[in-house]
């Protein structure tokens, strides 16, 4: 069985949002059109409590997009985004959410960020998505969404390492591209055996 995994197509990652990814809204219609081809559709939703530790606003003297060291390793500091219950955390209004079998939220623990839909940024704390997919007999994943070089890329690498067959459709993604992050994500996906098309 094959699932379409739609990563973080939320207002804050679209033009006008707090952490806008260039042309992020252009992928909404093509993603909607793709859903009919899949037996399962899963949406992920970045879902941070106010004052989340990945927000630059919580680190005096640090600007958005600066790096810091967390207990679990290096972490980019982001503008406040996708705060639980906010307009910015809602899915893009044109995203076809009724078709989704599962909506999985991530990044809700105050002290740890979660780019991947499978593990938080300590690469150890599971989100539960692996168990959901396996118990449904899903072994092939197609991933699309925002942002290609962060949440899509980390999700794809984790999924491939867990043994899923993974394809990322580049046309249906957009990237932040911060200090070479897109090149790094591309290399990491290729090394993990992710198919990029
Ligand atoms: C994302 C940065 C922070 C993403 C989420 O969805 O790619 N990036 N939170
Ligand atoms: Zn986030």
C-alpha cells in the first residue's frame, strides 16, 4: 500500500506567513490533485506551544535564523511560527484536508523541535507515525510539502532509514534554502536511498 504524506502545508509557511517559504502556496493545487492516486493520505502539522524553544524570541541576543546548541545538538532558531491554535498554524485554506485519513502534529514538546514526521530532533523520540503506517500495511511513501530542506527532507531520510520506499516529488515542494540547507538535504536524501523526482 502507498501513502501520500503531505508535510506542513500551513499558513505560516506560505506567502504572508511568519516563516514563509517562497511560493509555498503554488504547491497546494497540485497536491490536492495527487490525493486521488493514493490509498492513504496523511497530513502533518507543525504545532508549537507559545514560547517554544526553537523560537529565536526565547533566546536573548539571538536573531531568527541564527544557530544554537540544544541538549540534542545544533538547532536553527526560527521566527515564532505555527503556534498551537493560531491562524498561522492552520492548513492553507485551499488544501483539501477532508481527504486526510490522519493528521499528525509535531513540535509540541516545549524543549525539543521536530522537523521529521517520524522522530523529533533528538532522532530518538518517535511521533507514532511509523506504527500507524506499519499497522495499516503501508510500505511505500510519496512525500510533498514544506519545506523541502527541513521537514520534508528529514521526514524522507527517517522514512528511508526505517525501511519504507520513499519518493519525494520536487515539483510539489518548496525550500527555505538557508546556508546551503537545500544542497545538504538533497545529499542526505540521496545517501539514504530516497528517490527524488
Ligand atoms: C519547518 C522550520 C521550523 C518545516 C518547521 O516545516 O520545514 N521548518 N519548523
Ligand atoms: Zn516549526
